[in-house]
């Protein structure tokens, strides 16, 4: 069936199974590969996108649920890669392998949109579902705080 | 690509135009690539680090190592570029395909800056500089010594004349390459960019999502495959009903993979692949397969019995691998003997990016794109699987979403190649998370028994260390019963120990799964047992653990194999002249890290600190962990709230990436210590998701990780792995300080810890 998706401000009509997770539609039907597959079970957060401004795991979000709603992926977070979180991430050299980082940033962006000056505990709670095997956690905290204007560096 | 070292072939393969200055280095000897045609066709003499200066001045640096988070794609161009005197904005980095002409490309064993590579990389840049300077000297009719290469040009200060690199390459490429020893490296102080933090080349692509990992590669007509692999190693398909799978919309084919033969090596595991238009259809198709399996020889493997067998192997004398003095007499004559048994479970790599590879087979040639740590072994395995000559296989290296040793095993590349040939279309093989956890190359489980004889004053007079673990060699050869020297040299043969009687033994162990190397390898096991036992001895004798560590390591000295009582020390492939076992450096990191953590005063204030130190990959690392009670989450009621880590890795190139590797090593070490455990039931791995194989999460990460990098002019040592081994014992020692409970078996999540704080013993 045809599903209308609004991704990063653009409308798409997809002929796809409404049960297909949004993750695969983004990656394999729309070519938006910045949303990563890490587990497929909402355990790792690598596929985090925004659905009407709220962070969701694309791997367990059926396409049918996203239909007609605003989807934002890492590719659409900012026109030039200079969202305050992206800038803080580069400045503090947060990424190691980088695979989880888009999901981390999308999760943090939803947090800051709802809570512009989160406490450490709020940052920890919001990003608890986003795994990083390389162990960039202390820099992630510092970068979120830097983007929020509540902290300097690591 | 062919074995021909002709300029056109080599450069065209890298997308480089002819007409530039192309320099390779191998074995300390620099080549103009144009000259390399005259070099013997022996791959061992082929260029390794590689730099190219184009007539327009663009400098291309070939990154022949895989980027998996260690920052190699940022470090290599900075190091070579600084030697050259290049403007960083005019350097581009090209990722090399797998090709023996680059020398060793296996991004593993923390080797990129050691084993002489550091000098080779600098020599590549320096040789290009020397030739450009020589060309400028002829053009300007001045002596070479009056010229300086910097900012992408050669400058003559006296006449205020400068010539850009690009304008010099044609002339420079006609000059003879200086022989080995005649290329002078710049004084380190001149490599000014290396003194600060280098920018991270791929960071912008990581934060905007444009970074390309293996699963992001797209080929026209590509199908996606997911594979149902035998649940037990060596199992085979007994019956298959694929009708339901084939009925799933989007599924194009169901194919059987060949069963492997002999030792596992890097062969695909076999099983049944579902090929589809996209991953969702492939996943649904796989779920619809009805397969019965012949489980084969390992179906009786169970975790409890496996653990008991390892424990039994160290309960009795094993094969002696290290002996100094007369241990039996020392223990018999000791005032008291302290004994302890330790257990480390099997572990999985669990990189965030599960293995993935894309392959295209076309007219007897195969091209693969993969997140591989070792494109050469990938090329060899694909060639073997397809029955092709390696020359007809090209392996492209994408970014790796973590490696940790898993991705130096190229079974998944061969899967993609076999399926692409069978399907007659390009195929992407996507491993799922449960595939990754259930079909890995597991870190060895290990049982260890340690015993120490103490004299009346609490001094250690005898040291017994027994270890037993399934050897990595079991993955590659039949009949392997014991860990080998290269494995035992990871913390046992090379431990600096100032004890008059020492005996180390290895017991027999059987493998029932593919055993592989995981970041830091056996050092995780041995570092845990040794680091914990020293703390136990301190507690048993009422001494400060720091004081006992220093006493056992002994005075600053170089420990030869003869001193250590071993036949030889493989020493991570390094000579002992260049990288001796240096007790002084181990002492130094212990002293430094405890000073940074304010060890004595903080303990006196009641802070629960744990200390451990370990030499691995010829680097020295000391760690102090502070733990606090924390019952805010499920899991262990303790949390590491602050960690100090000091590394002496000799000279370092990219300080920020060394720092980030230490931060990552702390998280990796805490994660495995708290949660890591792979178990088997009836031959099948029981863990299949991050729910049952948890990694450390952000709320569990320390508030702060304080990294100290020792300033050193010594030869570069490993960095990626050495930070991990001391973390688990330091954590468990801190838990003991906090709770009085000694954790001898990992993971800590399985230990029963007291919920309430106990009174701190008075510091001694």
C-alpha cells in the first residue's frame, strides 16, 4: 500500500508494507543511511529519529505509525551540520568509530528541544538507551552540556 | 590489481594521476613508485606507507589501516604531513584496498604505530620532503641546507624566495631517492601540530550521518541477505522447508551455504540465506524458514560443566611455562599461604555495527566492500571460498562501526562473495545483533589459581600462577590442548615480579566455539587475576595495596627472559632490545596514577579506591577506580564514579586519540567487568541481544575519567588495547574496599554484594 511520509521536510509516497520498520524504509527505500541499524530491538538507540519532535527508535516504529507525521533524521537536523550539538560534538572530538553518534545526537536534540538546560541526571536518563561500545560517554555528556550552554569541556 | 608494481597500475588503482611524486617505504627503504618497477616482484619489498604529491600540490596519503574509532585516518596524514611540511588543508586521505604491497594491513594488536611503522610513516613524508628540497635547490641554485620545507612550499629565507610543492614534483620525481639512513627525520620539536590536539578527520561525517559504513554501500540490483547459521558450531542443515520464506513479499531466493570443513578458521559457518530486495523482507523470510539441524559434536557443551572443567584444570599441576627458584620449598616453608581462584567468562565483541559486507562477482572477478580490520585476509578468504586467485579479488575497506578484533575475521566477507556468485547479483550480507552475539569468535573463558607464600613479615616468598583457557589456536588447527607462548606472554611470562620463587603453569582446555582475540585478549584474564590477587595479599597482610604492588614489581630494572624464568618472551612481535620488560616503567605508572588519584589521602578520608596496573602490547598502564554505592538502577549496587588512568606508550603521535582510547578502554573494561558473560546451553550461545549481553550505559559511566599520558621519547607502543586489562581488577579491588566482598568471578553483576555500606577499616 502507499504510505505518505514526511521526512526532513520532504514528502514521499512509498509503496511498502505498513509493518516495515521505519528504519529500513529510511535506509533502504529512501537512502537515508545516517540512521543506523544496531540491534533492531530498541536496545541500542543507533536508529534514533524524531517523530513529531519526539525521539523514537526507528527499528521498532512501524512505517504505518509514521505515516502522515513529521520524521526528522540526522540528515535533516540542520542544513549545514552546524546544529549546536553537531558543533559541540566536533569541537570536543566525541566520535570514535562514529556508528552510534547520529543516534546519540538525535536523542540529545530531542532532549534539548524539550529541556534546554538539562541536569547531568537528566542527560544520563535521556541517553540511557543509546549504547556506545567505544566508550565516548564522558565526552557525550560534556558535548550535550556545551551545546546547552551549561558546561565547558570534558 | 596485479602484482605489477608499475606506476600506472598502482597509482590508477588509488585514483591518482601520473605525473606526481609518489613515495612508498618498506623495511626502512624509500621508493619512488616509478622506480618500484625495478624492484623485485617480492611483496615483502613493496611500499607500505605511501604519499603522493600531485602537480597541483594536492598531497594524497594512503591510509592502509582500517579506521574503527582509533583515529588512524586522522593520525597518519598528520604524521606524514608534518614530516613533509604540508598544509593540512591540502592533504586528502585515500583508503587502501587489501594488497600485500602495503605490508601488514591487519589493524589489530595495537600495531599501527609500533613494529617500526612509526619510523616508516615518517620516512615516507621525509623522503618526499628531501626530494622536493633537492629539486628546489637546483631550481634556485642554492644549497639544500639553506632551504626549509613548510606550509606546502620550499622557502629560501635569505632571498625571500619560495616554490610551492606542486611546482617541484616533476623535477623531484626525476631525482634519485636517498638510500636508507640518508633521509633525516625532522627533530620532533619541529612537528608542531603533533604537540596539540589534532582535528578528527571524520567527525563532520559522523555528526551529519554521511559517514559510510559497510551496510551503507549500495550497488545497482543489490539484494540483501540474512543467514540462518547452525546454532551449534559444526552443525549442518538436516531438513529445510523454505516455502513460507519464499512467499514473503520481496524475498527473491533462498540459498544454502556450504558447510565448513576442518578447523573453523575464517570459513563461513554454513546455513541458509534468504535474499531479498531489502533487509525487512530478508528478516521476515529468515523467520519463516523451517530448518532442523544436525547439531554435531559440540551439542553437549554447557556453561556450568565448561566452567567446572576449566577450574579442574587449574586445581592440579599443569605444564610449567615459567619457573624461578624452588616454589614447592618456598610454599612449604612459608609462614602462611594465600590461595585464590578466579574466573572470567567468555565474552563477545559486540561492536555497534554488526558485521556486514557487500560483494559483486563478475566474470571470474570479485569485488567486496566490508567493515574489515584486515582486507588482506579478507581477500585471501574470499579467493579461497570462490576458488579464485587473490589477484582477481578486490577488498574495499569502509569505515568500521567498531571492530575490537571481531572484524579481523573475514567469514562475513566470504559469505557475501559466495551468495553474490550463487545469486548472480550483488549481495549485501547483514548480520543481525543476535547473529553477532550467537556466532562470534569468543574471548576465551579462563580459570586461574594463584597462591602466594608469605613470610612472617608479610613478604611474598613464593608465587604460583596457573591458567587454563581454550586457546585461540583451536580455531585454526586441530589437536590444540593448551594456550601457547604468544598467549601466555600476555601477562604471565612477561610479568615483572620480584619474588624469589615463581612458577607459572598452563592447564588443558577444550574449545566448543570459535575462539578469537578480543581487545586486549588474554591480558583481560591474566590482568584480572594478578591485579585482584595482589590486592588480596595486601588485605591479607594489612598492607597498603600500592606499597605491595611496588614491592612485588620490584626495583626499576629490565627483566630478561632468563630473569623471569621463561624460555622466551614473544613480546607482541617486538624485540626485547627495543621494548624490554621494564619494571621501572610499570612502577612509574603505579606511582603516577596513585598520585593523581590522591591515593593515600583519599583512602584515609574513606574513599573506596582500587588499584591495578598491567603491561600489554609493550605499553604500561595504571588504573585507579573509585566506587560508590548506587542503588538507583537494577544491577550491581555499586558504581564507578571516577577513574584515573595513566599510560606510558612511549612516544605518542595523536594525544587526543590516545586520550579517547583510554576513556574508551575504561568504559570497555567496566562494561565487561560488570556485565560481560557469554554462556552456552546444549552447544548454543544463550545471549542474543543487548538485554542479555548488556554493555555499559551512560548512567553507569564514571563522572570523570582522568587520563594521563606519560611524556616519553621511547619507541611508540600499543594504545588501543593496553588500557583495558587493569580496569576490571581495579574496579573489583575498589568494590572490596567499599563492601568487603571480594569478587573473584566476573561479571560483577553475578556477585552478591552487601546492600548497605560497611564501616571502612582504618587505613594502614
